[in-house]
C-alpha cells in the first residue's frame, strides 16, 4: 500500500473543522493503519498556504499522494464519503 500524503485545511476550532480533524485522524489510524502523513493547516494561522493552494472553502481535504491529486470539499464527517473521495475504499477490501 502506498503511503498517503494528505493536507487538511481547516478554520480554527469551528465544529466542522474539528469533526474533519477527528475523522481524518481516525481514518489514518484505523483504515490506513498509520500509513499516512496528515498535515493540518489552519487558514487563520497560515492564510498564505491556503491562498497558494487555491482553497476556496473550508474544510478541504487534499490527497497529495498517491497521484492524481484529489480534493474533497465541505463536511468531512461521513466516513464512507471521505474514504470514497480519497479512493481508498476499494484498497481496503
């Protein structure tokens, strides 16, 4: 299995951002068995990173690796939606 490189753009401690962080940490631990690198980028602290990446909505999850790069925008609280969006649901069966 390839190592997944993920970037999660959040807005401080907003409820949707906190749900997204929790969901991604769970997926990294349980579904990817720790075989992922998750960078959490708070747009309040690092607005330049969000601008450079063209982030228009929060939360946004970017799968940097494996290619192709993909993005999931909006609520990330539904695990099956996140797994499918990352293209890892089929890797787990």
